[in-house]
């Protein structure tokens, strides 16, 4: 028999021993391997083909296979490489449940052509993959407190499925001053632990001891398991009952009802069970008369009155009480009790209301007398001395006027709105023991005075009103509150008169004098009136009346009720704007600029432009924000001479409103001199006639004089400011030669806009003059009708747009 040994290393240290034996002719060899348990699936055990001297290339052809004898197929062979590998994770404790030292997995490897069979034994080596564990996680021990030192108590041992050095090797006990641990080894090598008592137990000091037992195996790394040990100390009768005090002194009132509790004596015994059950009894030193007067309950130590007590007969009783436990060797303790009889306070004090004034006004002065009270008590001594008092936290006090006579006076200001009435309880108490008392309650009502001003919830009220409201619409309810009563709380509401633009507030708004409902008397237009500020007064009906007011801020909210108005290019109502441009115009050239204005608020007046109709969509582009129409390419001979553009200007309201303009463009073959960006370009003389030249000189002089007049007016207004009723006049930048009012107003912010305006206006025979505006503003383009004089500075003389 041949014996071979091989070793392989795979993810750690793996020992492989190869034993080959020649067995007859059919079973060629016996191979022995050893591998640790829990190897990963796919791990290689050995190259079986090499160990058996087989050609790897012929394994598949010769149908080599591995069969497990009597177990699951944990191993298999790779026919391409001849390697024996782990097919399924191996658990040694499952495979060999008995704690034997060796655990083998037997396999048969078979190959055909010719048929040969190989016996393979794989030894599964244990690893420390199991921690020790106790069959019971908690062990209970009952040990008498009288147990001698050194007494031994057996504990349950721990079990570990692992074998050899990986099994349980030692035990440890948690720290304890009363117990120690002793380890023993059985014949089969099993470790056992005994608990040894090393210090006497005292149940009264510690009734339960909680310990922790830890089992440790010998593997690397080590694994542990724990169990709790609960030691309950059993009691012995080693403590006598004891009272809290050696002597008790109590007082009992004469005429106490039979069965009244005098005292409850309480003795304690530190033992438990029957050793702590206590029985109470009188000692032989207690007189028979005392035992007949008081009853002692043997179970709970209560002493109660047995017969009627009379202070005049006996004033003092002495007795001795014994407390004994029910233990086998009974132990006892005793105490002395003295009962003192107290004279009884059996007459109640009396109270009499001599006078009482109610109701009174809430503004009564301090120290005003409201009531006179007398008190008395028929008892003598301290039992006949009486004290009178009223509840605390009341705006009243008692003032002694003479013997046993008291006056009730006002001590703090009264306020009916906080407390409308007071229930005053007069309580008279004697100084007896226990004290006796009597009481009488009187109700004091307060009359209201007008001492509270009407109050609005807030001093400033903002009300938003949508324009185009219906006349008579309810705007808000401005209600005040007056905590007074009756006529002092009846409120009337007024609008404090204030004129705005010669218009009284009462012509614009109305308020219901009874409930404060505020109504609009007219329809408001945001474009004319944007806000109102006035006061509303609430006045009560008291005497004298009190009032307060609230500031009302009416804000008119804009509606999108104004459609955009196209102001450039200018055209008569409903007419078509005609423009001429050369056919040689370059790509990107400015053809026209559409400008629309909307008198609504900023949000609703935001204008966007777009083509509604266009003859050729590839020829022109429209900027949706500034309205510039530019060429997208040069004209070709195929393009018609006439182009029709319909531009719609749409605002940002909901729903949106719009306006349209139709521009008819005609292309001409004659060359027109193009203007560069307008950077103060001088005007060509051939554009104007001699008449136009004279007109320019005249208008320039008049404009200069108008500018001087405006500056003088501004200086005078700065020295003596007056409220402005309209926007101030602005510099004129477009002067029309037409004998009609021109509504053209154009806002531009760069030279390209000026150039487009120049083209549009000069074709109509207008002169364009560019002037600067104050820093931070844009350019102003205005039109002044020629029919007005140059010295006219009224609000209607000019139409100006400034942004």
C-alpha cells in the first residue's frame, strides 16, 4: 500500500494529506485529504487528477465523476482542471453531531475507458466557530443565611459543539465578596464549576445576589458564553421586633367617640415570612382600668377608644405594649405609651353682620366702609379667643374698630370689568384645640362707570379694494370693543372729515354708525385714485363720552381694464401705416419700431409684441420685448414690392388685452443714404427746406426760453413747496411741424432706438432733438402739440413718458 501526502493553501492555511493505496485491480488507490470546516463554496481542496496520475485532458471524455458515500454531495470535481472543490459549505457539527475527535467524508471517484474507481476520504477539521452556551441562561439557587462558610453548590456546565482545544476550557465568576468558583474536570475532560461560599450571608443586608458565570473555550480567538446566577438568601429568625420609639405620648380629646383611633403602633421585624409576623399585646404592667378604657388590636397595633373618656375623671393613662414575632423561637420587643386627655372645645364662635352696603360703584375711594361685623365665643381661655378673616387676594381688608367689632373697607382700586362682583366670606375661628369656626358669605355687586375707552383690534387697518367696484359695496367691518355696560358700551362710528382734492371722505365712503361696516359710495379707478388715508372714530354713549379712532388705509388694487395703446408708429385711428424702405437694405436693418403704452399697473402693463400677420415670415423678425422690426435677410428679386405686417401688442393681465397696428412696407429701387447709429449726428441741410430751417431756429429760441422759465419755476417751488396735483412738465424732445396734437411718446434706452425714431419721424416731417435727462433715468421722448404756445407750462401741454 502506497501512502502519499500533499498540502494546499487556500485563503488561509489548509493542510492536505494525500494517502494513496493500491487496492486490488478494480480499486486503484485510496486518497486522504484534510480540510477545515466552513470553507467557502468553490474553494479548491486538491488537484485530484494530478494526485491520481490522470491526464486532465481526458477527464471529460472518460466521464470522471465523484459520488459521496451516505451523505450529501459537499464536494465535486472540475473536469476541465481536475480540481476537487467545495460544492456546499461543510459544517462539522452537523456532519458529525457526536463529539468524536475525527470526522470523515467518504467519496468515490469513478473514471471510464477503462473503468477505475478511487476511494477518497476527506477529514473535516474542526474550527472554533461555536461559542460555549449554557442550557439555561439563568440558574436559581436558594441558600440559607445560616449556611457555613465553605459550603459547595453545584452549577450547570456549559456545552460547546466544537471538539479538542476549541471546547470549554475554563469558567469565570463575576466579582463577589461572598462567593468563589472552583473548577473540576470530569473523566471525559469536561469542565465543571462549583460555587463556594466564602463569607457568611445576611438576608437582612442583601436578600438576593446576582452573579454572572462565564464559560471560555480554548480556540483562537477564544469564544465565551454567559449565564446568570440568582442566589436567593433564605431567612432565619435572628431579628427581634422593634418599635420606632421606646416611649410614645399622645393626646386624646374628651368625649371622643367610641372606636376613635388614638394611635397606631408599628413595630418592624427585619426577618421575613412567619419570622416577621408580629402580634401586639398589653404587658402585665398595664392596669386593668386602662385595658378596659382602650382596645388594642393584636394584628395591626391600633389603639382605639373603648369607653367614653372624661377629662374630669382621669387626665393621664400609662400602658406598656409588647410586640412578638411568630417564629419558631419567638422574639419580642416592647414600648411605653402615655395618653393625655385634653379638655374639649365644644362651643363654636358666632358671627353677626351689623350692616352691609351693596351694590357700590366701581370707583369707590380707598378706605370706604362697606360692612360692620361683630364676633363672639361662649368658651373661656384660648377656646374663647376668636379671630376674624376674609379670603386673600381681595381688594378689601378688615379693620378692628372696637372689641370684637370689625369694619370691612376698600383696600385697592375696584374694576368692574375685571371682577363684576365679589363673594366675601367672613370666617371666625377660635383658638381652641382643635379650633372651631363659623362663616358667613355676603355678595357685593359693583356698579359700572364709564371708565374704558372703546378699543379697536388694531390702530392701523389696511383695506384692499379692487377697482371698478360696485357703489355701496361692503369694504370691511371696523368694530371696536368697550368693556363697560349698558349705555357706557353702546358705540357710534364716524368718519373724521378730511378733504382730498376738494372731495370729502364722506362723499367717497360711508360707515354704519351702529356696527362699523364701511361701504364705498363710488366706483374707484386705479388709474385715477390709488389710495386713501383717513380716520374712523368710535364713541360710546357714556357721560362724559369716551372715544378712540383707527387709521384706515384704502389701497385700490389694479384690474387689467386698459388695453395697450400703440403710440408709435403714429397713424390716424384705424388707418394703415405706410413706410418705404430701399430694396438694398442689409440683413438686420431696423425697418420700424412698434411702441405701445398701457396705463394699468406695472404687472398688467408689461407689453409683449408678436406678428399677427406677415407677408413673408422669413423676411422680417420682431423683438417681442422692444417691438423692433428688422430684416432677417436682404431682399431678392422674387420678393414682392409690398409687404403687409400686422403687429399685436399684448399686455400681461388676466385676461390679456391687446392692440394691433398694420404696417404697409413698400420697397423702392432708389438708394437712400443710411444713417449710422445716432450719436448726435448733424442734420443734412437737404432734408429741410428754408422754411423748415427758420422754424428750427425759432423753436430752438423758444425752447431755450421755456427751459429758463421751467428752471425759475422749480427754484420757486423748492423755496415754497406746495402739494403737486399733476406730474411736472418735462423737457421737450420731439417737436411736430403738423398743426395737430401728436400722441407719439417713445421710450428709448440706446442709440439704436433714437435712430429708428429718427427714421420714423423725419419721414413725417418732424425734427428730432436728443437731450440728456437726470442721472439714473433713461431718455425722455415727448411730443408737444404745435397749437400750444411755448410758454404754456400747464399739465396738459405735454405728453411725456419717463422710465
